[in-house]
C-alpha cells in the first residue's frame, strides 16, 4: 500500500464576513474529524520539503534561483532572482486585495511577449524579465535582503500582511509599484480574459537546502520548484506527493463542490478500502494525518472547514 502526501495549496481561511455564507466541504470535513492534527509551516512548500527530508533556512525559499538554474539562466552569486507572478489587484474604497485566485494563468506566448516588451521598454541592464517554463522570473543586480510571500497564500485577502519585509523591502515595493504603472497603459490578459495589472515578486531566497532529498513521486501538475528539486534526487517508490489547487478547478463557488468530488471523496474511499496505508494532508498551516482506522472515530463531529485553525 502507498502513502499519500497532498497539499491544498490555495485554501485560504477567509476573513470574517457575517453576511456571506460559505460553502461547506462535507467529504473533507468528515476526513478531518477523525484525523490527527499537527501544526506546520505557513508555507506549504516547506512542508513539502519535509516530506523529502529537506530543510530550508529561514526567510524566502530559493525558488527563483532554483528555477533559474534549472533553465540554465544566469545564477551568478551577485544577482537576485524573483518569481514574477502575474496578479490582478482589486481596489475598493477601504482595501486592496488579490483576486480570489491569487495568480493569473498567463499563456506561454503572452508571457514571452511580455518579457520581450519589458526588455524594450525598460532598457535597464540591471533588470531582466525572463520566462522559465511556465514561470516568469525577474533578475535584479545585487544581493537583495528581502522577504515576500506567494500571492496564492493571500488570495482574496488584503495584501497588507503579504507586503515585503527586510532591509530592501522599500526597494522591492517601489519596483512592484513601477511595474504596475508600466502595465497600466497596455495590460496583457490572462487565459480567462482578466487584465494583468501587477507582477508580484517573491521567492528570492539564496540559502541552500540541507538534508539528502528522497522525494515522493510527484503526481499531476507538480509545483515547478518542487519538480526541479525532485528531478535531481532519489525517489520514494511507495509514496506520492500531490499538489491540489482550487484555482485549477471550476471557478467561483463551485470550486468547493468540485474539490470534494475530485479529491476528498476518492481519498476517503481509498482509505476505507485499504488502498492507502496512510495519508497526510496539508491545509492552511496544519498537517492532518489519516489512516484507514480514522473512519472509526465516529464520535468526532465534523466542523466547518473555515474553523480549521480554531
């Protein structure tokens, strides 16, 4: 029997809203009622590294640098690599927040065109916007000391807590503001037609990972950073790692029904029939350990998914 590690990468606990009712995830909630809960890193990628026996230093993960190296781009020590995630920022009278999906799906041709346009318009030898597979990277000269978070971790929420911190936070914030101004005149559009009005810069860590990586088999559309690391390491034949994204399912409120049907009902069935020896789910800063016996804990009543951290 196999082990399953699965991360729901963009399940964000909502901000308080006494008016709008939230949809339930019945299959997930039944699973979690019998699970053993443990705290985990707020960044699901750090949890994923742990499944492979790896540990990252404090601060940003070296996502930009890892992807640059993977795609044979300049990984010199005197430059900093950021992931440049296309986002749609929504402004109201009282707040600014990321669109509910956190990031936009920019077609590869549009990403390549945007990189070429950046080179022409900015004409700055200290900056370069480059495609690396399905990810845009921004290379800046110098060793920037800054921390910035993945926008998917703040989808639909005010982005105040996601603002950069560190010695170069002001420089990074100004650069992202300049990018917004540049995009305003002629914004590219995502696959769903929404305009890209910002590039959120994050993942600029420079530290090396420690440990000897032995990765679970990556299933489906794996995160590019994890795939780059797993491609250089041994694998665990009896385990697999899956990354589940609500944004990849049907959009809007139907995401939740699709998540239950696509992921959690089959997981419950696999555990009940003994096809999985154990499973571990990462959700919103916690890891939930499941086994075939968990279904027998019928005295534990399911709770709404948005009460996961309470």
